[in-house]
C-alpha cells in the first residue's frame, strides 16, 4: 500500500471507535495534506480549531480526562513546538504527579513538513522526534518511515492500555513518494 492510503486506512480505523474525536487546524476544512486523510471520518467527529496550539493540547488533555481519545492534529512539528508546555508539563506528567490516578490517552499526530516539490523554508520542515523522546517520560514517540508502519502505530496508540499517550510522526514528502 501507499503511504497516504495507509494513513487514510488508519484514520478510518480510529474513527470507528466512538471515543475518538479529531481536532486541530484543517481537520474539517481543507488546508493540509493531512486533511485528505480524514475524508471518511464523520463530520461530527471533526473539531476545527483556530491556530491556538497550546490551547488545542490543553483541550485534548481535558477531553482525554473525560474518556475521549482525542486525535489532535498538528500538521508540522514546528507548530507542535507551541504546545510544548502542555505536552511536557501536563500531559506527560499527569500520570506521575497523580500517582497513576490520571492516565489520559491522547494521540498526537504531527509531521515533518514536505520539502518537495516546493521547499517551504526551515520553519516548516523540523524533525524534533529525538528531542521529544528525551523530554517526555510517559509519551511514546513513533516516527513512520515506511507505509507498513502506519496502521500498526495508530492501532497501538488507540488500543494501548498502559496509560501512555502517543506522538505519531509522519513525513510530508512520503504522501506522494511512497
């Protein structure tokens, strides 16, 4: 299968679980390549947000604490940087500071920006996978290098019962290249 086809299949799978909600920029409105992977997700499960990255992660954590499994979408790592406080100091630490009392499960979907056919400049192509692995004690970071990794990664993120959230990292260039 192709990279983009596998992403669509994974999003369709996630959408079948009634606990999931998809939120972020360009989830209900066109705007990024990630938007196209949500075409079969029911419209009432897509929550379009303004460009307020930290608030988006706070909302995602709150939704997770009430039983939802948010799939919170940040099209590029560079945008996700604006939510570091919420990720590192709140989502990652809640299970620790609550002695396991709170274990929110959030699926964070982000990407390494596409460089081809048009290079969008360096503020859009960062890959902070290793930095987040170092900063987060309880959040697993999975980078999707090959199409066959996609479905199992998202399946694991949804089905995990270890009290951990997951950051899933996609490659923008691979949508059309693999």
